[in-house]
C-alpha cells in the first residue's frame, strides 16, 4: 500500500527484481480474500493487554478463534533514544541506553560503550573486560529468569500456577539484583560502564555473595522444570506451537535463543568474541525444533550455562585498573574520531548492535541501536496466521520481546 | 570486520571496492544484495540504517542507507547506498523479508523512501506525525504541534 | 425445630446464605494468604491482624467505584447478569444437608439433581455478561464458558451418578447417611468411588473456572474474560459467585464422596465443614500450581478422557451395587 | 495419567515453597532491609569540614546531567564566614527528581564532594512538586545516611591502578587507530 506523502518521490531505476518462493504465510494477505466460516472478527490485542509484555498492539483478524492475519503496531513506547543519542555526549549515553532493554541494562551499556571504544580503538584493561563479562553473564541469568516467569504467566495466568512460577523466578532474580546493588549501588539501571572501562570496582564480599546466589539458583532450577517443562499441560501448550523456520528467521534478522532454537548454531560470544569471552569456555545450546518448547529448552540451558560461567569467572578476575581513560569529569571528556563503527554483542535476546557515526565532536553524529527484540517481533505476522488466540499469546511470550527495546 | 576473500573477489568483478561499508549506487544495490544472498550465502540481514547528511558544498542533501548482512557464523558485509533527498532507493523486501520493518523504521525516522516496499508506513511514530525526527534539519525545540 | 416449612426455609435459608457469603469473602483472604505463602511472600498483612480485615477493605473499595455501564452494552442484560449469577449459586445451597436429620433448609427428594442443575445455570448469566458487554474479549470468554459448560456438565453428572447409585437415593441426606461409619464412597467400594471423586473434583474445577480449566477467564489471553467491562460491585458479585461456586463444589464433594458429617468421634456439621474447607484448600493448591489448557485441548480432555472414564465408573458402580 | 503425575510434581513444588522462608522485603516502617553501602537514592548537599556550604556553584553537575534536571545559579566568590578565605558559592540549586535516572554522574564530577546521594529508601510524595529538590530540601537531607560514592572516591576507584598520566593524556595516546575508517560511507563512491 503506497502512502500519499511519498508518492511524488522519483523512483530510482530498479534492476530485475528477483522472484522468491515464500514458503511461509503471507503477512500482506488481504483479509477480504479469506473464506471465513462465519464473520471475521478484528481484534486489537493491546495496547493495554496483560500479555503483550509492555505497550504493544497487534491487530488480529480472527476466524472464530483462529487468526488469519496479524499486523503488529509497535511504537507505543518510542522515546526517541536515537535522537537523544545525537543530542547527548558520548559519556552521557550509557545511563540513557540502560532503559532500552530494561531487563538487561548491563548489556545495553556494554553494547554502546564497546561501539564508542571501537571508534577510537580504546582497549579497556583486562580487569574491566573480565568484570564486563561477569556482569553480562549475571545479567543474562536475571533476564532469562524474568522471561521464564512471564512465559509461565502467559500460560498459567496471573491467578494461577503461572503466577507462582513468576514469583519464584522473581525471588531468584531479586537475589541477583542484590549482587548488582552491592557492586554498583543500583539494583537496575546501574550506569556502571563508561567509555573505556568500568565505573565501579567490585567490593569486598562480592565473590562470596555471587557464589552463594548463583549456586542457590542452580540448585533450584529443577523446580522450574517440574513446574513447567515436565508438566503435561505445558507440553501440550508448547510442542509444535509457533514453529520458526530458520531461513525466515535469518532473513528477518532474528537472533539469539530464537535462532538457536531453530537449529542455527550462532552465538556472538563464541563467534566474534568480545570482552573476555575469548578466554571463557562456552557451550552454546542449540535445538532444532523451532517451537516454543525448543526456545524454552535453549533458554533454560543458557541460564544454567551462564550460571556456570559466572561461578567460573567470579574467582578469576585479574588484578589491575578498571578503566583505560580518565574518569569522566566533563561531558566532552570523550570525542569520537570521525568515522563509523558497528559493534554487536550477544544480549539475552540476540544480536544487540550499535551503529555509530562520529564526526569528531563530543556527540555522536548518528547512533542506531539494533535491538534483537525488534527483529523478533517482526516474526509475529508470520507466526500468528493459522494459530489459535491462546497460541499467539504463548508464541509472543516465547519470543521474549522487550518493548522498551523494540520501540526505543 | 574485513570483507571475506570470496566476497572481495566477486565485488571486484562487479567493479566495487571491498570496504566497510561497500559503497554501491542505487542501480546496483539489488544486484549486489541478490549476489550476496543467493550466491554467497549471506542470508542474515543484520540491520538497515540510514543517516541524513545535509547539503554541503560538494554534495546535495541526502541520506546514506547502510545494510549489513551476515553469513553465519562469522562473515559480515555492509553496503551503503546514497539516496538524494526526494528520490528513492529500491527496497530489499523481495530478497530479505526482514527489510520490511527495517526500511519502515528508517522511512519513519530518517525519511528515506524505499521504492517497491509493500507496506511503507510509519512504524514508530503516529501516522499523522509531521517530519522525520532523525533528520539533521528536524528541530526539537518546540514543545507544541507541529513539534518542529 | 420450626415446624412451618415456610418459616423454617426462610430462617435457615437466611442463615445459610449469610454464613456462606461471609465464608466466601474470607476465603478470598485465605486464598491470598495461602497463595502468598506458596510464592514465598506474606500475602495481605496491613488491614487488621494478619490482614484479616482485607475482605472488608476490598468490599469498601468495590462499593466506592463508579458504576459504569458501557455505552454500547445491552444495559438490561449487563446489569442483571451479576446478581443472577450469585442467585444461581446460592440456589444450590437450598437442599444441602448440614447434619443428620432435619439440618437442611429444604429436603428435596431429588436434591442432588437440583443442586447440580441450579449450579450449571451459572452458565447463563456468564454468557449473558459476555454477550451484553459488547466487548470482544468478553464475547470470546462467554462463548468459551458456554462451550465449557455443555461439555463439562456431562462428566460432572456422570461422576455424581456414582454416589447416587451406591447410596441408592437422589436425596443428599440419604447419600450421606449411606456412608456412615467410615464407608465413604471415595474409599469404599475401592475403585469406582475414588475415580468418580477425582472426576468430580476436576469437573468442579472446570465448573468454577479454576486453573487448569479457567479458559473463560484466561487473563493472559482475554484480559479478564467475561468480566472485562465490569467494575465495582458488579465485578465483585461475579467474583464472589465464583468463590461460592468453588465452595459449593467442595462441600458437595465432601458430602457425596467423603461421608459428609460422618467422622471419628461425634458426627456433626464440624466434620462437614472441615472436609469441605479441606477440599477447598486443595482446589486452591491446584489452582496456584498448574498451567492452563487451551480451549480445544480442554474439550478433547473432556470428551476423549473424562467422559469415557466416567461412563466406565458408572458401569462399575452399577455392577458393584447389583452383585456385591 | 501422565498429566496427573506431572501435576503432582508441580503441586509438590508449590507445597514445598509453603514452608520456605519468605523473601519479601519488610515495609519501610517495619524496618526495611539492610542496604549495601553503595546504594543510592535521593540527593543531599553537604557542608565541608570548615562548615561552609561545599557547593561552589561550578555547574559541572548541571553540564553532565543526562536528563538535564539540575539547575545551579552561581553566587560568585565570597569570603567564607568560617575560614575567611574566598570561595565560590551557589545562590540556588534545584534538582528535579521527576526525571532523575540515578546515574550518579553528578556525584562523580563534583570537585568539592558537595552533592552526594543518600542511602535511605526514597519517600514518595503526594505532588510532583514534592519531587523537586530545592536547595533547602537538599541541605535538609544532609544529616541522612549517605551513600558511599563521593566525587573523590568514584574518581579514585576508576583511577586506581592506572598508569600515572604523562604530560599528554596517556590512554588515548596508546590507542593508535590501526585502520582509519572513512569519514562517511559515501567517501568511497
């Protein structure tokens, strides 16, 4: 559908358009052409809905309870972060991007700081690299726990077993946030990374607290399995539901656990090591099912793997400085060399990238944040057609979208 | 990331310099993308991002659209197209399904027009929003409609 | 005892209704505490000692809300649905025997059929609310509730047939009396009674819209199902009706399968209350532990598993009754 | 049957949790919980050891604040009433907590350790104006328990172990760009 206000634009000569076979549902289907048994019902799922994980609207065309077309409308949480990045100096941006993916702020900070460091080829000291790796893995556990809880809630309701799973996950997650609180002074939006290193060194007693916390979570992980994956109802709700085709997922730029659950063995931590990941032994769980159950299994395996990495790392942090640059005293403390950089890190949801163009001033010329959830959400028009309303909710939950990151 | 060797060879055959990003003109972008995707196996579309460049002495007012594609697990290639303001660039939707939302976002925020896009609507901002906020000439200092 | 059946009915009915409403209200407090402890949190603590006055606070809050009827809703149906829902639930209590002898407001000969049919009437106000709300979530919720009712009534009635066959009467008092001295149908005869008890429990979960069969409400899909458009006390009535439905289901289960007022030591209403509340707690335990079935899966569970099993159980009970 | 068995497994987990210790944080008026020393919430302005108002009105915090919520009106240099030495003063200092993101950058840049964050739980207010911390409110917060971070400590922690700065800024110098990126993508076209 062409939109009026760009019709006047001159169209560049287009070469031969390659024809492609699309084996997946057509997201641009005209609902008029669908032969429904009765009348079609158009339902707006959201913006206020308990299961859209934020403020998100999907327009569904329902034939009975079966969806034939879904059109997502993101943007209700758009806060103009990219514009803000153009107006703020490099050193002011890390605390702002904390709020993008509000479930894993540490990794957001890591992504932008690494991009800015890449502009000037700043190499953070080894201790900082290890602390960043440790923090990122701790955060991954917290993030997956939150996903686990909300996924249970999507299936079990806010007044049911799902709520119990949710509260149990939050119980563990709170203890992780206690670790961050000890480290950075903040439970959530830490602002602990800065261009060129870390702002906070770990305090005394940190390693003991982390070990106690993560061992406890590891020892209780089987309880979530008992509540969820071992349960016959959970299996009935997830097996074969929301099957993601690997080819489609790659074209859409879907990454992280969703792609790994579809059988693509790709993890930026292993394949393009950053921070101290090159020196960390890392097993990447892969499943080939592509359905909600496979995504659950991948995330649970990642959770346990991250716990293992945290427990391995926390005692082996090398000594040394934590920052390569002078501590920030003025907004103009860091000036990006003219040029551009793209750096991607593996967030709990996949490839979280920052594309930054610098013009030599203390502010980025353009800073694009490539959020994994945005790409995951673009799967929805392909997954929803043909599935039941209840399955759409489960599928949406299994994509683990963070709307703050989708809309930025 | 350096451009992988096999890609560099193919690019030189097309008369393009292997750089990061590969600079390509609007006529050649579809051919390049088709080459990368169908022949070289770069099936993963990482992102499409546009940056507005105001008119300077040597160049007109334009946006630079950069696509980055990956051949999992390790190789990646970026290519950039210059789109003069008021004109359009071919959409990659026919090749990469993910270009749909990506190009819509860039159209919405930067104002680049993608020809042949099946559904070029605003995605982040309300449909009646005026202007494209990530353009350099977009003023943010008014607190009232039309916000610029 | 009062001789005039009208006066007796009025007095005992008033007592039963009021006590029951009170119990239902405090059962909300109990559920919140119980669920809270299962989730490692304290539950309500602020209103009164141990949060015991929480239901009063909830009631006051609900009463203060603005009473809104959506603009395009069918106002008549929309407004009569909640009280009607409560009425159908309360009606079921009329024939319930609270103790041996005359401890029953109205001693019908077909008491159990009356209770079950009145309880299943709940579907009508629910569907009414779903339709009248002029809301798509409510409509789907109402539609699901209707579908659920027509399927789950079948195994529910079949499982209730087992104690009827074993006790040889439709009168609730007689059924309870038949289980005297520990011969509870859930235990004796081994087999049909226990299976029927399990089926009855599952079906009363479905009847009362409790997880794993709470698809008409299904907050994660349908926002709040049929009650999406309701606010204030109208919502409160639905909520209360749901709790009372659960309560009646558990008391009925106690009477039909667990020997009612029979128990070690002196028989009496205390045993019935203890068993009923125990079952009630069990339902909450299930509710806060399990996930929800999808609507179609839940139908297939009903028709492909519960109904055949219930039929077999009824046959087994009949065989036992005839030959043993 | 399998459904019943697995349901029992789930019931077991919730039943087990009935007897676990609660992990709820007590309400603040019931004592709250212990907070680590770096915990940071609201703000306070403090006096220095001479008894002067430590803020010298240098506007460093105003410039660094990412959400631009700090307004400092410098009061010019004046002799200190306690020591007699001339020092900068702030005529007014307003911090609008409505938009604060608790990033601690203002504390880090303060050259006089004048602005500090608190370690006490935040108290909600009834109006938005309650969240606008004026200079009076900030000085009234001074006796409250304060967070570990001060400008000197934060800077010291980040500088610890770094090589002593040579006359030129050392860290930037060692980061020699190996491959100069093109200034803009179209430079190659």
